[in-house]
């Protein structure tokens, strides 16, 4: 029996990608502060505010796996946005997941947690964090607290340092430029593997398609998760109509 997956921030870009590409692969509980319409038979919507601990506890009840996407991805306003959404929010969700007995927590971090390193050579997951901007700093906090809670409460946790999920195989792109982008179908495959992989107490993985020049090293991601990118500048550019068929 396929277990239900909770997706927070499900109304956002990545949430939409997962819903579209996963189809009915998993029963889904879709949580967001914004409404989500046109639910499929395998989906349910749960409105929530991640700054409210009671809301977080409610949406985690009866769900073995949490994919935590919800965050402010654009602001540098620490007090009014990053603190409540990117610091308090992950704390509330981890507290709720631990109380609910969730078996796996997938925390969506960002390349901005390590973007200060630069792309030469590609950044490996074992490099120390080197954040760019306060948003990157907030993601470092999320990575640290996720690991702490996984070890304290004994559940499996995976941190995904996500690149930009807007790569289009039809281009335009320059294969000689380092890239941390990933396609929609690679994004969906990556998170599906985070849900399905067995016997993984904790891991930090990088989310990128395969490029001729990588910004984020993904060899550990491929080995740990059996992730195999299908797109990227390491592959030939394709015609736009073929790209549309693959989406």
C-alpha cells in the first residue's frame, strides 16, 4: 500500500510540478495558506499557517512522509518574513512531525546555502555551508535543525539543496556555462526518490539536472537515491514540441 505524502507549500512552483508529474503515484495531502482548486481523487487540501504550531500538528496527523516545501524564497526581510516562515516554520513542522511519529521528513533547502563557494569545482554535499544572503542563512538553519530532530527523534530526514527548477531542454542555454538548473521531470523524480528510498537515516543531496558544467555535484545524490537525471546541458537540445510532449 502506498502511504500518504504531505506536501507543504503545495500551491507553489515545485508543488505544482510534483502534482503534475507524480499523477496518482502517491495519495497526497496538499497544505498551503493559499487555496488549491481542481483536486484529483488521490488529493486532499489542508489549509494551514506554518507559523501556527496547532496547524502544523493537524496536517501531520496520520501522514508518514512530509515534503516540506513551504518557505519564503525571495525576501531578504528577516524580521517580517524569513524569521516566521523560514526559521519558525521549519521548527514548527519538525515538532509536529516528531509528535505525529512521521517516518521521513524531506526538507527543501537551496543552493543559496552553499552558493558562496562558487562553481569551480562543483560543490559537493559534504562542503561546509557558505550561504549567500539572509535567505541562504535561513536555509542553513533549516538544514541544521532537520538533522538535529532526525537524530533526536529517530526518524529519517533528507535535505534537498534545490537548484532552479525551471530548466527547459528546448533552450536557450549555453552548455559551457555552469548550471544548477533542473527540469520539471527531474524535480519530480528527485523528490519521488526522496519519498521512496529505504534505510536512509539522514542525507544532504543536491538537486540539479545533469549539465556539462555542474554547479552542484550530484554524484552522491545519484548514488544515494538512485536518481538518474533525464535532462540538462549534458544532453542534446531538443525541439520545443518534443519538450512539450515530455512535460
